[in-house]
């Protein structure tokens, strides 16, 4: 029988998603076509009990980034009303800064009620063990793709954290200055306040320009992860673990704020409080790592996997040096941020380039031509080895 986690088998899934279907924006028909492919592929392996979890989401994170700047500028317009207007403007800017901070770490966003939404869905599969369930592990991969962004160009992505942090501080300072002026402080604060308004206004063309690129094929981000889940699902359906129930979670709307993961935790959080989560992100390079520190997109939002998950990954790496998977910190924000922010366990497997960056992250070059199927296979085999260790199997 074919090996479902061989490089060839996984590549076929990636090709179907990234080339045959193509870009898969959140809530667009192509993302639904990807879910149809997932269901058909699982059914072909004998897995037909697939839960669809509907949700609604916006289709670009441009809303997430532009809304704080727009809200801050509108709030500053209220300053013409005097002290009360300045207080309202201060609250607007501080809420905007809080929104941006949460967005950079995959947490729920307070301004999201303003964004237009489209229907989308998670897909969930449960793979029972041979015996009684002692523990649950959730394997995670998202179905949607992002846009081609100039902010992620090779010469720009090194500035990601600095520019986002500067934007957070700018909004925070603007809010504090409005509050101070509402209390009667003036002098040099007036000029500084005007400077923060001008700075906020200048960010809008920058953010809008970043929205001009088309949606990317997403061969690495994140067809490679979906392929791993499909391959591991076929393997575990054929060879169930002894006492570990494995869930496959194909999340929607990760690229716009990890909404699929939030929806899953809203429904199943109580049941999954003691579960282990393994997230696959861009596992399509020769260098596969388990992430020991996630930078987020701001200097204020870094997060880490839980110590127990990290220990399992370290142990797996020691027992399987032939896979060449190592731990390292990565500039990344993804669904482990959502998990850790809500008190759940979580570990991310990712593919990086020779310098430790996510390769072709949010770029049109994220296509089949820049893919290493052998790396995807190694990520799947590392996850399977980790599952077996957690299940009590001796290496």
C-alpha cells in the first residue's frame, strides 16, 4: 500500500490545493473548494465522519491593521468639541492600540465587529485509538491564504516587528496626549499631539499599499500543513494509536486573525483543556524546526510553547536525529499564539530558510517551484514520531 506521508503523496495534496485550486482567500469559493478536496480525500481513505463548523470572517487582515489608524484619526476629530471630545478621542486611540497589540499575537480583536464578514468553516475529524482514550492530541493546519505583501519582501520583513511596535506606541502616545490635554495640560504637549496625528495619518497609505497585492498560491502557507494532516489522518486511520485520540483540525480564517481556532476553542475549549495541540506552519523547506519562541509581529507580543509540549518535541528530536528537526526561535505569529493566550497547550512545527526566516512568507513565490516535499515529509514523520512517544510507544 502507498505510504500516505511520503514526499510524493504529500506533494500531490499540495499540488491540488496550490495549483489546481490556487489561492484560497478566507470565505471565498476557492477556500470552500479546498474543504471539498479535504473531504473527498479523507473519504477515499475511509474517513467519512467529518464535522463542519461554520463561522464568519473577513477576508483580509487589512481590516485588522487599518481600523486602529482610522479609529484614532476619527477620535482626534472629536477634539473640536473641547475636553469631552478629547476624552472620547483618547479612549478611541487607546482602544485602537489595544486592538493592534492583541492582533499581533493572534488574540481576539475588539474592533472586529466593524469588519464585513463572509461565511467559512472549520473541518474536524476524530480518529479514535485502539483502546480507551487516555489523552487527546489536535493536529492543526489552516486552509486559507494571505496576500502578496511588500511588507514581507526580503528587504522589508526584518523591519516587521519594529514598524508594528512603533505603530502600537504611536497610538498609545496619541491617546495619552489627548487625555492629558483633556485634563488641561498644553504647552509642548500640543505640538507632540499634532505630530502623533500626522504620524498616524501617514501610516494609512502604507497600510493600503500593502493591500494591493493579489492572494498567493499558498503552497507552503498552508497547503503543506493541510497535506500533513491528510497524510497523518490516513496513517492513523490505518494504524490507530493505543490510547491517544487524534483530532484533525482544518482551520479557516487563520490569516485574518486565527478566527477558526478561536471558534474551535469557544465550542470545544472545556473538552480540550488538557489536550495537546501541534500546529503545522509552512513545513515545506529543508529546515524543519519546532518553534521554541514565537516573536509575534511586535516586541510586546512574544509567546512560547508550553514546557510539556516543548519537552516532548525535544525528546522526539533526540530519539530521531535522522529527521534533523531542531528547536529554534522564529519570527512568526500563528495559532499557537491563540492557544497560549487562552491557556491551552501548543507547539508549532515550521519550515524556515537557511537564515531562520519563514521562506516566501506572504509572497507570490510561495508556489510549487519553491517547495521542498522532502521537508514536508520530515515534518509529518516528526509529528508521527512525537505522537507515538506521547502514546507510550518505545522508540
